[in-house]
C-alpha cells in the first residue's frame, strides 16, 4: 500500500480527519506527512497523530 494515487491519498486523509474530528489545512498536511513517513499504514498514522495532537495541546496550555 505504499504508492497511492491522488484520489486514494485524499480519501485516506479525509477518513482520518473525520474519524478524529479534525479541521484545517495544517492538520491535513500533518496527516499527509505521517502517512508518507509510515507508508500509509493507518494504525501507525493514527497513533502518531494522537501523540502529535496531545503534545501540541499540552504545549499550548503551558
């Protein structure tokens, strides 16, 4: 599942954004970066995305 066409990539990103109730272009770029880094493995992308968003929220609160 390493090489996806543009439509499949968009569907992958949209699915993860909807599942995590995220909005915004910066979140889309983050998901796209993570997906490319982890070879479009949905479970790994979900895990890293949660870690990144938690870290960001913690940094913003302090």
